[in-house]
C-alpha cells in the first residue's frame, strides 16, 4: 500500500493552514456550515469560491453575482423600479447566505435578534442536492460540482426574487411588525397591517400550531407560511394582460442569461413544482401521498402535456395512480362550464397556485401562453373578480 508523502512545499502548507477547505467540494463544504456552524467554511464559500456564472460567462463570487443581478432590468421589475427597494433586496439576500449568529448554539432568542440565519438556507440547498444525487448519481466529481453550482445559483436567484417581494411590502407599508411570544421565546414577524394584535395571535395559533422557537430557522419558516397564505399580491388588469396586441417580453436584454433561461415553460413548471413540493403538507391527502419528488414530476408532466396540446387528465391520473376526482381537484380542465357558471366551488389547486406566481412575475406571462395555461390563469383571476383595473 503506498505511503502518503508529506507536502514539503511551504506555499502549499501555508494554503492548507489559511484555507483548510480549499479542496473541499461544494456539497460537503455546505455541510460544514450547517452541521458545525463553521465560519472558516463560510469564509471559503464567500471569499474563495467563484462558483456563480455571470452574464459574460465568467465565474464570480456570490456577492459579485448578486451585484450583477441587482443591476439587471429584471431585478428592477421585481422591485417595482424602486432603487431603494433594489438595494434592500440585495442586502437581505446577502444576509440570508452570509449571516451566522454570534452564538450559533445559544438560545433561540439570541439567534433571532442577529437577523437571518444562513444555516436555514444552506440546509435547504444541502437537502436538495443529497436527494438529487441519490436519485441521479453524479458520473464524476466534476459532474457533481457543476450540478451543485447550478442548483446554488438557481436558489440564489429565487431568493433575490423573494427578498424583492418582502422589501416591496415593507416599502409599501402594507405590513406590521408583530412579536409572537411562545414558550418563553419570541419571533418577530411581518403580518398585514390591517390585522389587529389580538387577531394576529389567534390567526398564528390556528394556522401554525407546531411552532418551535428553539428550532434553527423557525422565524424564516413561519414567515414563509405567512407570506404564502397572506401575501399581498399585485393585481394586474386582465384588459392589459389578456387584451389583443399585448406584448410582454419573456426576457430582458439587461438581465443575466441565467435569468432568461429560467423564464421558459420548463422554468415556470419548475417554480410551481418547487413551491408545491415545499408546501406538500398543505396539499390534499391524495396529492400529499405522492411525496415531494413524485409531485414535482406530476406538475412537470401536466405542463409538458399542455404545451403539446394533448392534455388528458384521466391519462395522467392513471399514470400517477390518482383517482379522477383527485386529479380534477388538482389540475382539472372542466372546472368552469360554458357561460361562466362554476362547476365546482374551488379553482383547481395547480391553476390557483400558478395564477398567484404569475401575479408576481410579469415575465412569465408570455411563457404561460406558450405552456397553454394562460386561459386558465385568466379564468382564475376572473373568478376572484380581478380585472377591473390596476391596484396595489
């Protein structure tokens, strides 16, 4: 058996001391951050790992990529063309992936006061990659690294978008700060300004009964549920969006190519699938029983079928072992009769969720047309009475 030979090069020895994770692949490097709260690993990731691809194709660091994203036309659209909101979205996104509490193992109250805990976000990336590699093992170390880098970049773009929504809400003064006290600790949350203090507490207890303030990332998890259930969404005029001659570009010349690639039919399906999978516990029992990965596959299949104009709900239901009624409630196409009379009391879950995403992302409108779902999205908006004008 060969005996390892010690590296006698002083330069290499100095590098190994100053950068102990210099040769660690991205996935285990992220694992060091979430499992050991290792600041050296976090420093390596931010200062010495150019794993993000810029618009020019150059590999850049996380902060550099965020700066380019911040200066893109698409980011300005997300932030309502408000440069102050754009700056705030940049700062918030950077904090999500850079903030490690001064005392990571201290009480939850101390962690919350330090701002976003980056371990919460890196844990989501780590979990996704582990599942991805289990289902489709990398063919080589390079393949694993490239796929990890791509997933990280897509996640960063998505969180800049979510940060933009949060900062827009703050700027519009449509939310209020509410301190929720539970089990001796507190969570500082953002809720709609019209909700009274007593109603905030009642609503939180009813919709989030399993709160655990000692769990890392709990504030972010609870806030995500609030944003999903109570988010103030921009209402777009159907006259403007559905009228003849309407043109909304699917991309922007000033936006990074990575963003343009995401505004595709596959990108829209991926966004909807990811959101549904993340909130699988809130789905109906039959859909919940599919599991996260099977649910994503179902959504992609529906979108692909619509794009080919051969959508058959019964056929897809059989392929995924769902009853026709379960499929109808999830992605039925006969939920509205001719003449505008509703066949059921609820819009199918998938179309309602897609409409909500489109309400916050004008660039997906053209994509929705290409995917064959735009007519259903307009119906969803019409069901809610949206279409008499632009309001905030």
